[in-house]
C-alpha cells in the first residue's frame, strides 16, 4: 500500500462533508454508541459507489446526465430533509433517543442514505482508485478491492473519532438549551450548504 494512497485517503476522509457532519450530530444528540453506528453506516454507504467504480458502472453516471441528475437531486432532497429534521428536533437527530427501540437502525439507515445518494462519490472512486493500480497490472480488481477496503477502514476510524469527540462534550451541550439550539441551527445550516453544493455539482 503506497504512502501516497494512505495520505490522500486520510485527507479526503478527514475533510468535513455530509458524513462527518452527520456523525458529529449523532455524537452530540445521541452519544458515543450512536456516533460509532453512524460512522459504520457512512462507511457502509460508500460500498455501492466502490462497487460501481470497480465494475465500470460509474461510467454510466459520468456519461448520462439524466442518471447523474436523478441521483444528485435525490441527495439534495435528503439533505434538505435532514436540515429540516435538525431544526424540528425530529428523526435520527432527536436528542436522548440513543436507547430507543430501532434507534440504531434509524441512525445507520440515515447514514447509509447520506452517502448512497451522493453521485460525486461514484465519480470520485472511478477517478481515484485506478491511479494506484498501474496500467496492465495483474489482478487489478483484487488490488482495487484491497485499496477500497483500506479506504473504508480509514473512513470508519476517522468518522468514529469525530463522533466520539462530539459525544465527549454531549452533556455540556444538551444541558444548555440555548447552546443546543445554536448547535442544531449550525447543523441545519451545514446540511443546507452541503445540499446547495451538491445541487450545483456537474458531472
């Protein structure tokens, strides 16, 4: 595994995006366990994108404006829904629901959808992975699978660290309603901004 791949993957994963924002929100509103579940869900959500990149299906999104747009606007709509949920204290970001029945399923489902509905990830892996597999390399598919597994492991660890850090200050946040309200507005604004960024993304 080349150092360049590891460093690039770490930078890409650590850069705040929808997955990071959601994992932080899960840690603050539900605690450390929920943040790790969210990190796992976000990691799981990139599997279809990696599979598409390896099998070549990403070329469809790259060449088909309709397919790309449909997936993109579904992602935008979902981010807008998350922003609304954060403001309304509903859904997977409701405070103190960490031990409620079905809570883990709700968190992981939301986390998976966040990444699943982002067509940029498919295009990213389609362009990113082949750079570290030389042209004509033997067992290229196996190498891409190994690279993908490493990228997913980095994603899980980094996101979990973000989430556990957020969970560590959870009590200080939820015990202060004005601070909690400000945090919710911040998360809502973040989801809105990420949705707007995705909406203006081109192939």
